[in-house]
C-alpha cells in the first residue's frame, strides 16, 4: 500500500486513481484500507439488498488493481440478491451509510416552502444550518447533533445539485450514518427493511416537530394572523411584529436586534406560522403531511441507499 497510495492525506494516503468509482486509501497506523464511493456507480443509488453483490464486485476490482484486501479462506456470509456469497476475512465492515428518499413537488414554490418549513423547526437534540445558493433560494438544510459538529442528516434540492429537475421541484431527504470501529455493520445487515427503519428513525423528530406547521405565502400568512387575532390567540401588536419580522427576514432586510427577532420567531413557531421561501409567491403546504409522505412512501425500496 505504501507503493500504491502515493497521494498524502491527513492520517494516511490514497491511490492516485479511483477503483470502480471508489476513492481508495489506507491508514498506516492501523493497517486499515478503505474504499468510499457509490456502490451502483457515480451519482446512482444502490438498493440495500444489492450491496452484497456490489462489495464482491469491488473486491474483484481491488484485486485487479493490486490492492491487497480480503484474501484468505471464506468466513461469514454476505447476502447477494437471492443467494449468499462468502465474506472473506479482513473485511472491517461498513463505516458510512447514506440512505435517501426523494420527494417531487408540483412547483418550485411548494418545494421551497417545505425547505423553509424544515429550516424553521425547533428540533430536540438537534441543530440546523441552512445554506442558500447564488439565487438566494434555500438549497440545503443540515441537521447536526446538539453540539453542532456531528452531521446527522440533511434535506437538499436534488434538482439543483444533480440536475434532472428545476429548482425546488425535487427534494432529497438523506440520513447520514457514520459507524465507529466497534459499531461497523456487515453488508448482510443492511437490508432494505433495516435501512428504511434507520431513515425513519432519523426523520421522525422532524415529523413530530412539524405537527401543526403550515408554510404559506404572504397573503395567506396575513389571513392566518387575522384569524388568530379574532380567536384571541394573538394581540394586534404581536401580529404586526410577526408579519414584519417574517417578511423582512425573507427579503434579507431585517435590522432588528437579535432578541427581538428571536421573540417574534418564537411567537410565529408557537402558532405554526412559517413564510415560504421567496416570500412573494403564494403557496400553502402542510409540513407535517409532506414529511409523513417521505416516511411512509411505498416507493422507498427502489430508490435505495
């Protein structure tokens, strides 16, 4: 590996060229060789039940490239479609797993409204970071652990990142898992049932937090503020502050002090009010239902992991 991996990195080194579309490198201190990439090919999604076959194909390609991995007598089994194949000793397990669900939308305004709603949620034991593109529209919402360091999941505009759809029309919900040494998974464990269950577990807190949250355009927001005042649930001054804060933030024109903005955001969230990204387009999205569709969809398995 010292001869093959000539590209230096922080803790080890890498091969100068990819193997079957995977980045290959090693850590000299532990003797661990790793391969990172898309099992079904660059940019493609691999059904979990096909991972065993993908591992065997990668093993063969690594041997052909002269990488000394997985040699010796067969040991544990790996599920490969409708048959089993022997796993070779030395395989340390799966260290990274990204599982996704794609949700298409009838319009850009609807998709951007879902992104805005997720970015506005208060989540237990999570923090969110939002990223906007050159156009100013939301493109990614990252969900991290409470410390803000560990990446847990993200929701992003797949059409913008990968093409194939206009802005806001195709969102991808992605569960990101990193397994440390003692918790790495065998390929045979990563069935469609298991991976789907892990993804649902990751996004269930969003689904719960989104109950009662409706993302609207400015006209419907004003109507809802009027209804809350008529019902005695909000004072006229509160309604004015919330409307002003949400509209100014959407336009990037807020000048309020941080405490004032936080107060108005708390009031808006308490009543499930979120202004859709783009501010001027009329739209109304029940965020709870939108997230539930991703968790319950029957189309999950062919989308893969």
